[in-house]
């Protein structure tokens, strides 16, 4: 069984693609992202070819010239599934590095399209099993039925998706182990087995004080170590995944519409997610952003400006003049910088075996 060190769950959005492209070659080589198309509510199948995300989807495909990833449309409406499956099937066939994704709860038509695309391009297929709460044993039977439709020579990847793993979910590790025990035993043809779970918390209007760094414990990191400590047979080489600097709910957010009058800088340490809120409007905007960047840069756990493109941007922003907004960024830049530092740090924190 061969698998990447890290499977970040990323939206097909500019900030995520920019962060992936800015990773150093050795970091990018250890990563296989799970890319997610945004929802297209009410859009007719014939209109999907002109959807707003098509341009970014082409750029994501272009970013995968050397390393693999997965491509999914988790928000597809019933009427859209066949059209989206065809679009993604074409992209996976063209790239051969982007693998189609299906799951036990998907329609028969979507499963068939994903399996056929995997067979046609020889890239394999990702089986995304969602587990937002306790493990449901009936899911294993549904996954077995799906696997029965996959040719023996087509590699399959198990992506156990726990979604959000926050401190209020202390049994996530035990439930993940139950799920893995049941699912891993279904076939010896798994190429990748990875647990996806955890992310920076969702930030709302009433959270955080402007300019004050706020720490949130990395509950998903504790869960990961709990699972690794069990080391049950093939689980000793389990892949790690998370949703990065945005909460899982952000995947379902449609692009556009503008953002709030504040922004957030995000930083990852060994034990916590650090968030620092700042103004994104008004005469004090630039000063507020610079102060937030300096608070991040001055953290004892800040890894220095050469650690990744994310740290470089934070350093440059912190050192900029208070009266000049050039280089202070916007939501897209804050997200790509946060994503770049996070993905780099996760890869460097994970054991290589």
C-alpha cells in the first residue's frame, strides 16, 4: 500500500490553488489534495460547462503536472450528477493525476461514471466515506457493494472523512478506529487509506478581539496520534488529512457576495490553531492588518520567514508601513498564506513512515 503523507481537503478556489502552487517541491511531493467543486444551486446540466468554477478547475488541473490528487463534486444536485461526473471524468482522463471520487451514498449513475473514468484513465478511484458522527456499521456493506463494481486491476483509495473534529468530539479517534477496522478488511486492494478530519474553527462576527491572537486546541491532531498509537496492522501506515485553515462548511460556500468587514490571519503550531482578527474596512484597516501580522510574527512558535511562502508573506506584511496598504492583502491572500504555512508545517510534522 502506497500513500501520500498528507491529504488536504481543498476547495476549487483561487486561494487554495495558489497555496498549492507556492509549496516547495519536496512539500508538494508529499501531498495529494482532495479538490472539491463548489455548489452550483439550480444550474441546469447544460449550463455547467460555463459555470464560474470552470476556469479555476482548469488551473487546478494545470497545477498537477507531477503529483496526484483527487477531484470531487460533493454538492452535486440529483439532476447535475451525470453532467458533473462527465466533466470530472474528462478532467481525470486528460490529467491522469487527478483521480475521480465516489462514495457509498452517491447515486448508481455517479458511482458508475467515477469507476468507468478510473478504469479508462488507469488512475484509480477515491472512495470517500463520510462519518460526521458515530460509525454506522451499515456503511461497510454499502462500501462493499461499491467495491464489487470496481475491476480488480483498478486501485482504490479509502478516504474516511470525519469532517469537523473539534474539542467537543472526544470519541472521534475511537469511532475512526471502528470504521477503519471494518473498511480496511473489505479488500486488500487499497492503495491509499487516509483519515480526513479537523480544521481551523469557523470564525463569526462575535468571536475574537481585534488584534489579540487566540488559540484553539488541535483536537484533530490529538485524534491522529490516538489512531497511530493503536497501530493495528495496515493502520501503521495511515495517511493524515484535514480541512486546513477553513472550517468544513466553507466548502459549501458559493464564491462572490463579498466578505465581512473584518479578516483573520491564521497560524498553525504544534498544539494549537492561532487566529488573529483584524479590520478589513475603514481608515484603520492597514494598521489593524499590520498589527495582526506582527502579533503572529512575534509568536514564540513562529517558524521564521523562510519556513514557507506563508511565513514570508506574514513577515513582509508585518514589516510594511502603517500608512501604506500595499502588501497588506485581502481575503484571498490571507487564506493562501495561511494555507501555505499550514500545509508545509503538517507535512514536516508527520512521520515519514
